[in-house]
């Protein structure tokens, strides 16, 4: 497995997004995705948590509207995504 994927998969949400959305919709195995595509999708997933304007429930989870368990999981994903994007060099 590419090292970038190992790092990307520390976010459960990014793992699900790459494997169940991008791989299926675009017909690209995660191992064949470019660094640019993975980083773009990581930014997109992070934005689902941070920016509430898109209407994703992820933001509600992140701010605690869905309860403490959902907030904890959302915060874990945001932390992993920020770390992954900050690292940015592979």
C-alpha cells in the first residue's frame, strides 16, 4: 500500500470517501489515485466538517449537535485530516 494511503486512512471518513465514493464513481483503485487527487479529496472531506454551508451532517457532528460521541469521532477525523494535509509531502 502506498505510504500516502496509510497516512490518509488514519481518517475513517477519508478512507470511506476514497474507497466507497471516488473509487466507485471514478473507477480508480485507491492505489492508482494521484497524490493531487488524494489531497484534493482530503480537503473536501475536511471541509464537510468545518464548513456548515454545504448541508452535510458532518458539521453538526463536529460542533456537537449530534451528541458527544459523534463529536468525539468528528474531532478525531478532523485532527487526522489536518495532520495529513499539513504533512502534505510524501
